[in-house]
């Protein structure tokens, strides 16, 4: 298939393509999405094929205007409007009871639908031109890191989709927070199914007692309903291991000598050993910057053929720092590394 590569001026062209049934990759503030008309089941089915995605993993629908919520959601759980007022447009996906008109292909047979309004000018213009909610997962091949710039989006999807819209590098660099209403006796309130740039502190600050703080641990049944949490995710070709301070890499001299790269904060300390001056290190001023660049680094370091990457991970309870992106970053690193830390060979 010939893929049209559109610059940001092509947003309305991209919108009319989607409206006519095409698959279009588009930028958002989090990661690039692989979009189809949410009310066209045939186009939506093609998303799974283009990604190589398991059919049991539901898609997020993207809108540009609050009035579109009623096309998708049957009713709004308590606090839903408070969340839309506070965080839309922005990196928060709300899981809402779905209308019957929303196809099972979009929701993987669940009775809920994920809805989000992205905070990106080209995305909003594209969605306005589409004139329909756009179902879109991240635009990576299944299991791989999400594309967070135009080159990565082209790498993943050129020749698999009708068009790719260039919106530059993504601001956040990690996927949106996914929140769902839970109505079980032990957990009545909003819970986080996937952490992102909108943090638990953010949700708590507007929801108060409509927010369940540690539901992720307690409510296994709801987590089981977010099938995305079951599949392997965010993996580069290189093996990933986490560390918190550079001195932990003392135990990894063999890997370092074999050319493993290091991705860390400026303040992580000096990586022990010689490295022969040819070791690749990428350093960032803070977690927000590291999060923004993580998937770009994965992609570029893969292209360089490094055998592995040591990535500095936030300590488990530092989620409240630096806008709270640390919790989302730790979540992605736990998956990318399968929980492996430096020194545990
Ligand atoms: O930032 C983002 O959310 C990006 C951009 C493109 O918007 N999209 C994205 O989509 O990351 P995807 O498909 O890669 O991840 C969606 C996550 C999955 O873990 C999925 O299981 C969950 O949201 N999800 C979607 N609909 C759901 C539903 N009805 N109930 C529970 N979980 C749902
Ligand atoms: Mg994804």
C-alpha cells in the first residue's frame, strides 16, 4: 500500500481520509495513534491487522468536542464530568459504559468504551475534520514501544496505512492515564488502570472521595477487564534492565564491556568501569525529560544494535515528584524489563 506522508498542514486531508474508511496515523501529546472511524467496524478491524494486535485488547476512541461523548457513552458515572472539565483536552482516558452503537470490535466485547480528547493542535484539527470519533491504539506494532515522533511512526506503519500525519515529537512521550469507574463494595470510585501523565494526586485533588487510592492492588477483577494489562508491552529489541543509582552497575561490567547503553538522569552518578570511551550514555535533567525521550531512545539504540540498555528507574514511591510522571515511567520500565534489575543476571 502507498502511504501518504502529510505535514501538519495536512490535518484536514487526514480527517477526510479517515471519514472515507482509511487508516491514518496521527500525532497526540502522548504518543502517535493508529486511527480509524470508530463507527466503521471494517476499518476498525484493519487496525488489529496493521498492528498485529490481539483482538481481545480494546481501542481508545478520540474526540475533539465534549458533545461527542454522548455518541459513545450510555451514561456518565459519578465524577466523570468533573474529570472532563479538569483534564480534557489532555492525557486522560475515561472508561465509560458504552452505547450499543459502539462496535464490539472497538471495545473487544466489553460493555465499556475508552474515550479521550487529546491535547495536540494537529490531532484536534484532524478529529474535527474527521467529524466522527476516531478509534486508535498507539501506532506501534503490537508489543513494541509506542512511536513518539514522526520517523518512528513511519518506521512502524509506512505501507500498512493510507496516511501518516506529522505532528512533530510528542510532548509527554508515554501513553495516557486510563481511569475507570469501579462499583464493587470494596472499591467504589475511580481507579487507575494504567498510570500516565495525569497522576493519582491529580485525580484525587478533583474527585476527593470518588477516587479509590490503591484500587490497583485490591481490585484484580477490574484490572482483568483491562486486557492491555495482560499482554507484553513496550519492549525494544535490546534487553532492558533497571537501576536506581549508577553504582549498582558495578556488578554489570561484562554487560557494559559488551556495549550495553545507559539511559539515566544527570544526577545518577558516574557509571563505573572504563567503557573504553565508546559506551553510549543518554542523560536527562529530570524524569519528565527521560519519560519524553524513553521510546525514542529505545528506537535509536535498537537501530545502533546495542545488546542491552540499563535505564534508571524512579524509586517505587517517588510518584509525587516532578508532576508525578515517575509512576507511569516505572510502570513502563517494569514491563520493558520484565522486572529485571541491574545485578540480577
Ligand atoms: O495515549 C494514549 O492513550 C494513546 C494515544 C494514541 O491516545 N493510545 C493508546 O492506546 O495508548 P492503546 O490501545 O495502546 O492502549 C489503550 C489501553 C489498553 O491498555 C487497553 O486495554 C485500555 O487502554 N482500554 C481501552 N479501552 C478499555 C476499556 N473499555 N476498558 C478497560 N481498558 C480499556
Ligand atoms: Mg499501546
